[in-house]
DNA sequence: ATAAAATAAATCGTTCGCGATCTAATCGCA
DNA sequence: TGCGATTAGATCGCGAACGATTTATTTTAT
C-alpha cells in the first residue's frame, strides 16, 4: 500500500492491522497482570472495577453501576451477589422505589480499599509508560469508545 | 494534582483515570459494533477473529492459533468445535504428530471470506478515525500489550 | 381511579476465557 | 531400547458478558 492509496481489502483483513484486536488482546493482558495483585484481595478483575466505583461513591443502584461500567443488569446481578456473599457489599431494595436495589459497601468492603491502595501503582508500573503518556492514551481510547457507542 | 507532583492515591483510584478500564469498556463497545455485522455471517466476534487468522494462513495447529490470538487451548477447543459444527473448518489430528490437531478451512469457510470483505470498513468507519490515526493508535496499544506481557 | 406503558432488576440460555488437571503422544538420554 | 520428561489438546468448573424474557413496581394517561 502506498501512501496515497486507501488501505486495500487485503491490508484490512490482516489481524495485526486490527485496532479491535489490539484492544481485545491488551484487555486480556491487563486481566493477567491484575490476577496476582487481586488474588490477595480475593477479587476478580471485574469485581475490582465494581469496588472501585463504590469506593468512589457509595450507595448506588444496580442501574447506575451499570451505566458507569457499561454493563447490563444480567451481568451485574450475579457479580453483586458474589460480592455480597463475600461480605464486601449489601444489596437492599430501595424503600421509596421498590424496583431499585441499593448497593452499599459493608465495613469490610470499605476496609478493603486500604489493601487495594497499591494496586494502581503496580499496574501503572507494568505498563512501562510515564503518567502523562498513560493519561493521553487513556483519553484517546475513551474518545474512541464514545465514537463506537454513538 | 499539580504538574510537578506524581499522581496521588486518590487520583489513581478513580475509575475514569484507569487505562485498563478504557481498554476494557472499549473492548465491549467493539463487540457491540461487530454484533450486527457478524450476525449476517453467523459468527461471534471471537469466532470471527479465528476465521481472520485462518484466512491469513490456512492449516494451523490449535497451538499456533492460540499464540496468534493469545488464547489457551481451553478457550480454543470449544470454539473450534463450534466452527466445525457450523461447517467452516475441519479439525484433524496430524498424522506425523498425533498430539497436534490441524485446523483447516472448508470450502464454505473459504467462501465466507468474501461475505466478510466489507466488515473491516464498517468497523473502521464506526471508529470515526482516519486510517493513519487508527494505525498509530493500534500500534501504541500493541506496544502496551507487549509491555504488560513481559 | 384504573388500565396501559415504562422502568428496574432478576432469570435463563449461550458463548468466552482461564487455571488446573488429565490423557495421549513424542522426545531425550542414559 | 526403554522410561521419565515434555508437549499438545481436551476436559472441567467457575466467573464474566449479553440478549431475550420475566416479574414486580411505578408512572402516565385517560
């Protein structure tokens, strides 16, 4: 492919040229890097993301967690039940609107935050990127996500 | 956070500052964008990636597919069985080394390639990015993946 | 005031993805 | 040559993830 041409079907059909595959495989890579760090907290990677959202703002509905994480209730409900079984959160129907379930941190869930404090640095480290670069790349990808969901 | 400081724990603990979450959620966004395009081919997104690898190079072992896609045999074996059941590939033990399974496209699997020809452009379009940008971003993320797996 | 529409979460069935383990085949080397 | 180590896939159990559907509640419109 020369500079002036638009990419050919041939080029577009190569896995290594897929932006989506770069994302897909890097996502798996992150999961692997997180594994040993999160094992100590007894959390899976998606469970950890839920906890991060709750540490940021406690007492949220399933719906608001889903909006924040881009997940459906069919994904969250079972996950939240697991976190509840582990004692990190409580799930209670909202008295004012019984359709909603309010998800709150337990004492144990709040306490976990301290244990998780050093996780982000461990991850940032594994990327081998400088903080500023990292922020820029993150922002570019978030923008891409917005385009895709539009 | 001022320019001179390194990021605080507080900052690092916010979901929106997580590079990994940008990747995680953008991966899901890609899956959603692919869905309607791949429905016409009766393929899931991961199945499509397997087909792309085979269209690039036919007759590979489970191991080489896994190396290419960063997937384990425990993931691939069931997927390949589904693709076989759909008639797109065949799985045959290698006569020279019976430990290996050779995965080959069927006539139908090769034919599918034409139907899939316009998928990449549809996706590229949905990103709203120019080809050159897209290549650069893809490369940055692939480099990140390499760092993470190191 | 009540029936219809909308909303929130849960449930079900299917596919992915992994780690741990198992089985079968091949290799290495004494 | 033969037996222990290695390798390649397959299997199993578990946790995501989604779409489609269901159930329960609330809102709206008549």
